[in-house]
C-alpha cells in the first residue's frame, strides 16, 4: 500500500502542454476517481503515475520514493484497462498466474496467490476455462486477478467497465468496491461515468483542460458542481 503524491506535474506532447502543473495527494488506501470531459488529461495523468508516459515537469512519488525515472516494472503498481488484455489461449488460472510470470516467488506461493485471488473474485469454479467461455464481467475479473497477484502498492483503473453492459457494470462496481475494502489498496480510477464516480469514490477529482478544477468527497462535488 502507498500514498501517491503529484507535485506541479506537467506533461507536454512536443510543444503542446496538456497537463499544466497538477498537485494532488492520494492517501494510503484511498479510492480516488478522476472525472472530466474527454481530452482533459485523466488518462495521461494515470499513465504518468504508471510510468507509461514520461513526465515533462514536476514530481511523482509513490510512498516516499520519487519515481519520475523509474520504469513501470519498478513502481509496483498495477494497471487495469478497459480492453482486459487477457490471453485467449490460456486458461483463467494461467491468465491470473501470468501476472507472476517473472516473479521470484516459489511455485507454492504463486499457486497460493492465484487461489486467493480467484477466491476473492469468485473465479474459483472457472479456473480451467478459457476466456471465450467467460462473460465480459468474468473476463474483467480475470484481468483484475492478474493485477492482484502481484500484490501491488496501488491499482490504476482506466475506464475498466466501459466495454460492459449496464447490468455488468453495476455488478462490477460493487465487486471493485468490495475488493477495495478487503485489500485496502490505494486506487486511482478514471471514468466518464457519473454513477461510477459517485458510488465508488472516497474522493472525486474533477479535471478540466489539464487542470484540477475541484477535488472532494462525492457529496461535496454533487452539491457544488
Ligand atoms: P482524457 O483521458 O481526459 O480523455 P487524455 O489524457 O487522453 O484525456 O488526453 C489529454 C490531452 O492530451 C488531449 O488533448 C489529447 O489529445 C492529448 N494527447 C493524449 N495522448 C497524446 C499523444 N500520444 N500525443 C499527443 N497528444 C496526446
Ligand atoms: P517482464 O515484463 O519482464 O516479463 P514483470 O515481472 O514486470 O516482468 O511482469 C510479468 C508480466 O506480468 C509482464 O508481462 C506484465 O506485462 C504482466 N502483467 C500482467 N498484468 C499486469 C498488470 N495489471 N500490471 C502490470 N503488469 C502486468
């Protein structure tokens, strides 16, 4: 688990600045949801935290550690994307275990982590299936399982539910919340879905044009839009 600290964070593509000096403190175990119009910089911010985009200016800290120059693997952070990126030729068990592919853990420890993750995500009866025999929500859970077994300091979710139908989205919202309360892992979550933000966030960060417009508990944001 870890805090995530952004200090005067800037991102430019070429000479076009798209993130204009963001300051934000995400507490250990906090569930922060980024919202705002398309193109406002939510995804770029998340990708910089993950180490998938270079930082143009400012600082990113995970815990006490300055990670500006640390590659994604060194950050101990897990990303979950909307197009779940699971492997069709592998079973659910193998897909989850893939998160530990290069890990130095013992075989027994890896197996135990896969078993625990599957249990927590309700995937135990499906461990020997291939993705083609799963629903969209189940596939999304496999992707989460693969991220979970790495025991990350934080999860970053970029519109993880936008490919799912309304009913599955509702179900997955509950499951992700439940997972958060069990694991207590810090979460930064990007969505354009109002309901997702309102129901899942400890704190909502509203972005606009590469700035943070407002940050507060869902009720504060709701009452002072
Ligand atoms: P959001 O996630 O809020 O929709 P993004 O973070 O994807 O917004 O984009 C923020 C801004 O950065 C947009 O103006 C977008 O066009 C621009 N942008 C994103 N990725 C790139 C890129 N690889 N090259 C140039 N501009 C980009
Ligand atoms: P390497 O990428 O060199 O194989 P890693 O230990 O960093 O070594 O990663 C093992 C594998 O787990 C990588 O291929 C990585 O892409 C994968 N992986 C699966 N799910 C995730 C996730 N949610 N976040 C980060 N890595 C993941």
